[in-house]
C-alpha cells in the first residue's frame, strides 16, 4: 500500500504542501507515478522517526488477510531476545552477527537476509539518532514465523551507521515479521516508545534485560492496546 501526500499529511499532522516540500527538499522518500507522489508507509515511519516527528499509525490499515491479534512490543522482544556485549567493529560484521542471533527458520537463507539489510543501509541509514538504529529493509523482512521477533543488541563497541546526528550506533533493534501489518504495527510502536524519555534513559545505562522489559511494559500500559 502506497500513501498519497494527503494521507501522509494526515499521518504527520501537517498540510499537504509541507509533505511535498519535504519530498523535494528534505529527502522524504517518494515515488513519482504519472506526475503524482506516492509514499511507502515504512519509508514514512523511518523518515519521521529519524527526525523525532510523531506519526499516527491509525492510517496504516493494510489490506491484509491476517486477522491474528497484534503483538505487544514486549512480546516481540521476548521472542527476539536482548543481547549484551554484541561483537563487531564494522557495519557488515555487526549485521551478520545480528542475523545469526535471530534464529531464523531453516528454510530462510541468512546470507540473503544479510544482503538485503546491507542493501537497505546502502540506500540510507537506519540510524535514528542517539546511538540507536533499527536495521530493516524498505519492504519488510517477511518470514514464516509463528510470532514476529524484535532483537535488541547492545554492541560491545560503537559502529558508524552514518546517523544524521553524527553519533555512532551502539544499540540495534532488528524486526522480522510474518506480515506487513505486524511489521508496521511493531515499527510504529517502537518509534513511539523510543520517544519516551524513560526508555531512552534505561537504554543509555548498562544492558539490563529485566529493567528494559519493565520500562517497555510500563510505557505500553500507558499507551493502551491501540497501535500508536
């Protein structure tokens, strides 16, 4: 599903002219179709998250046959795991290690997942500032999983991801989902939680899986069950 500028404007609480200006001057990714712009919702979430702009994901009503309940961020993190002292001193090595830690189904080629992640980084950084990155591809990594996963990796040493704020990355959230609907839900929920100072504070301290999960659970209770 691609968004029209008017829909993107509603999602970011601005007018349509502002969206067009951002496309032309501020690198908001968009495709030109018969003279009109169309925007990938994943691109919109990434771009807005990098700039600290709140997105209303109620807009993202994907035409998806999947009717399973949407997971919480805590559930996805429990499935993906929190990893401390993650090895790697360059982007490719770090992402290779991230893929290895995802425990993908045997039918999924980990080298393929690595290459699409690297290709996405070549298109533009997935760093969102303050030493945090959310590596994933423009079209979500969709694999046949019983539940979606988010892995949280604390790097043993910072790595340059080309972040807009110039800070090297030391924390990575990596998302894999069975459906686009779940991917957008988790990405938007993660973006919301990362705007909360409580999570920023705990991430800036030592890697403490229990404390991180407790803070995320607290934030999710505050925002309720609706996607944000």
